[in-house]
C-alpha cells in the first residue's frame, strides 16, 4: 500500500491511511501482489506503521485477522530513544522536507512511525517527548480500531505475556488464527536474544531502567494516564 500512499504525495499528511482512501485499482493490485508472494499460504505483514492503518487494512482485506501486541510504554519509549539515536542502517529514518529541531537528537531524519500531528513535535520538543507522542498515538489508534473491527477478527495480547511464556501464547495465538502448531513451534527454544531480528540491544525486562531512567521519569506524568488505562502500574518507576 505504500505504492498508493507514498510519502510526499499530494494528500500526504502522515502514515495513517483511512478506509475511504481505498481505490479499486489499489485493491486489485494488492490482491494480485500478495497472491504471488504468499500463494496458498497465510500472508503476514508486520510493521509499526500498520497500527495507524488498521481500519484501512480491515476494509481492504475482509478476511484479515488483526493481531495487536501492546507493550508497556516505558519500554517502548526507551527502545524508540535508542533507535532514534542509532546510526545503524536498520533504522534509516525519513527525510521530511522540514528541519528537525529536537532536544537530545542531532540527526536530520524522522525515525519510525509518523502519526497524524507529528509536525507539532518536529521542533521545540525533547526526544523523550517525541517518543512519548509516538507511543501514545499508536496506542490510541489501537483503541479506536478495536471499536470498529469485528471482535472475531481482533486478537490482542501483551508483549510481556508473550515474552514471559512464549510457548503458551504462541500456541494460543495460532489457535485463534486457525493455524495448527506443529512440532517446530512446540519444540522451539524461546531464547529471546537468539530470536531478535531487528534491535540495537538485546531484550531484557525493565531495560528502560538501565538505559534511559531519567528521560522516562521526565515524561512519566504525560504517559501515566494511558499506562493505567491499559493496565500498567504507572507508579512503579
């Protein structure tokens, strides 16, 4: 769908795509492309920006299942801070045609997701504020989408649960998706550090406390209400 909604196009404002923007030409092209990529197998598309496009994707593919994995905002913001400051080519960022002036960030590219309203964070904000905005916008997008996507197509779980008991939750997820776990899944050794495909530092519980405690503490009052709304203990800082 990036082909039909490219950054910098005439109506481009953010990475959000709305259901009313779907065209028949776009639908035919995507069905044709995915059929050639996946054949008769299930097609999976995992990208953070998809959070901003859930109603669009659900409309485009009426048989699609939406899997929303939610995570403690302090951990997400900490990872975002690391990604923004990294020079690793896994996180190249995007030139937006506007000068960024973000405290705590010396680069010229916007990193990761671009929610609606990003322009207000391009200048005069700290990097922690920018990352808090990104997480908050994505969580609000999930909440809004959950209200419009039929419940039989919506699957939601916590990242912390998945990491804590991957066999149990992978099996649960497969069953919800109508897939049948085979021996490779059930016999898989859940070593998180050995399974990471795209990360700057290895996963570990409460990593934010070691990597960015002061910056997270600074924006905690901003994100605390949303943390509580999603069932996280915002006082445990």
